[in-house]
């Protein structure tokens, strides 16, 4: 496994993402942050902290559990674990920043969009991701990208966060496909 972002780079990336979000939205007055479980949830909380230090404004934050909106539920052979969506505010007419750790095929984001529009009608939904690794299967792109990390299909991006793991970093791992 190769470390592609260390803790310092991780923190710089979050700070840059926060500034880009604020610049595009001309401040934070109408923003709400919604993280996709699990690491998107923690990224959203971290971005809220950074935005607080810049704007001195506390943003609404929510958590999406997209499990029931996945398009592969019929294909998985185990009972998915539901942790629940936690959004305790009205998303109507808000500029929602949807946050996830890695953008890959686009299917997770599609499921999140489906769930969000079931919950209300935001003014806009913008996507912020820590890593964009390419290989889209759906026409989805991020509005804010921490790092573009072109990968092959036999590579995996692993985001480590202190809230779950013991560090803040991003790794690129080569998978052994076909028993090689």
C-alpha cells in the first residue's frame, strides 16, 4: 500500500475544499452539509469546523444512509446494516453540499441524490469529494475535488480517518485479481 496523502496534506485538502465551497456559494448563509455514511459523515463534520473558523457561522449538518437506495441490493448476499439517515432540518431551498470520501463509479452518489430528492427540494445539490479516482459508470461529476487520483481497476483507494482509523491519510492499494 502506498500513502498518497499524509495528515498534513489531508488537513490542507479539507481547508482548500472549504474555501472553494465558500467561494462558489458566496459565503455560507444558505449552505447545509450532508455527508454520506460513513466517511462522508466525518468529512462533513470536519468541513463544518473549518467553515466555522473562516465564516464564524455554524452550518446545519446531516447524515445520509443510502443503503435502501442502492441499485445492487438484489445482488448482495448478506443483510445490509442500516444505520439510518439523520437530517433534522428542512432541506427545501437550501444549497446542499453532498459529501463523500471517494468518487468512483457514481452509483453511491446516484443513490444519495435519489434519497435527497425524496426528502425535499433543495435550491441546489453540489458534490464535494476528498478523492476522485475516475471510472464513472454514470454521468456524475464532483463540484469540489480534494485530489484527482487516476487509478486502474485493480487498485483500491483507502481513506483513513482518525474518527474510525488511527490516522488521517489516503492510501492506494494494488489488488491481487485472479489469484496473481
